[in-house]
C-alpha cells in the first residue's frame, strides 16, 4: 500500500534512521526557536516543553493501548518534532489545557487511529493545530503585549506562568489593555512586526538549508509552496494593491517558511515522486493564499496542509511509476 511505503525513503542503507532525521530537524529548528524566544518571550520555550511533556505521555498511553513496545517509538523523536511544531504555531500565552487537548487530539486522531507512524494520512501536528483553531480561537489569536523583558525580569516570568497555567486574561474576557494582536506584540526594541517575521523566517531558513544539504528533505515541496504562494498573492496585489498584500509579505512570513520546509515535507504525509511533490506544493501555496484572503481564519497554513494531506494518496497513485503501480496491484 502507498501509506506503508511512504516511510521507505528515510530507511536507506546509508545509516539514516527516523531518530537521526528527527534529531536533525530539532537541531535545525533551534536557531528559529531561540530567536523567537529572545524576541517574543520565555513563553515560547515553556510552550515547547509543555507540548513535549504531554506528547510523550499521550504517545506512551496510545502505544500501551495498542500493545506496542514503548521504547522504539518514544525514542525515535517523531513525537517530539510533532510537539515542537505544534508549540511554534500557537501563541506563547496559550493555556496549558489547550496544548493538552490539541496534542491529544492530534496524536489520537491524526496518528494512532491509522496505525501509528508511517500509516497516518494526516500530519498529527497539523491535525492538532486545526482542532485548537476551530475549538479555541480566542486563546490562539491573542498575544501578551508585555513580553519584552520576560527573559530578564522575574516578575514578567511569573506573569507568563500565570497566563499559561491560570490564564486570567482569557477568563476575564480578554482585557484590551493586557492582550493584543500578534503584530502588536512585536512592536518593541525598534523592530516592527514585519521585520520580526522576516528575521524569524531567516533563522528557520538557515536550518532548512542544512536539511536540504543533508538530503533529509528535497527542494520540490518548499519551492513549489513559496513559489505558488508568491505568484498568486503578487498577481492579486497587482490587480488591487489596496485589498491584497504583496507576494513578499506572504513568502517572508515565518509561518510560510516553517510550513514549507518543516511541516509540508513530512515524508509520511507528502507525495513520494518529484512531480507529485511539485503538484502537492503548488496546491498548498494556492490554498494558503485563498484561505488567508477570503477565509474566516487569518492564517490558512494548517488548513491548506491538511487538505493537501488528504489528496496525497491520489497524487501518489497518479504520479506513481507504472512498474511500481503494477507491483502494488499484483
């Protein structure tokens, strides 16, 4: 079956393993995580730790229920990458129970219900993000404005812990003097939100270069996503600059780079052939713009990837070499 073969590219006889790949992904994400933490506050690291903690517990519980050995799957790093990706796509102020429910839903209904790693149709981190976006939008769409001193100010650190573990601002109705949009949270230290996103994109991209050089990911999906996103958004910007943002804004957003190089390239849920990867990437890029421009959510990355994940088996079937297809149907 196609789903069973989708992990085979990461099991070459060159010593590559799932554990090594996930280790490299974590290392390549580290520059972006550190910059994001420096600029947006210690809540970023706390969210990563919370997500990893819950992910390991839920993964162990699911494996126990399925009567699988714990060590091989808990130590391969895949669930940690899922947790980190999830944490980087939510607000640093997100309460802990949102992470718990999101990670739980993503791992159960995005991974183990299909039979575990290598068999899942959808990326578990994306399933988790879509779930919390639909169920808890207020908790993900607001960022604390007072985060500039969180790494250095003990009182600010306590405030972050309060936001995450008791979340009084949300329970009190999102007081406007304490809670703001994501863009407002970046207007400090002389850097506006666009510059902050651009720098964060650069740090994510630097790590992605390592993944490309080592052959862990190929260029097809990232280039197809960013290229189609740029062309589509730029075309509409030329048509009506007052209504549509230019293509550079979309491409340089940290979410776009993170999605293109670290999420959409997941070997389990993306096509296996170069042609299929290009079609898959173009589909994601166009969907991101479509959802952002006309959808109900300001960021369509998770929804775009989820839809494309669902199309992957059909893409693989269409672009699968004739010899391989005949062998599978035999």
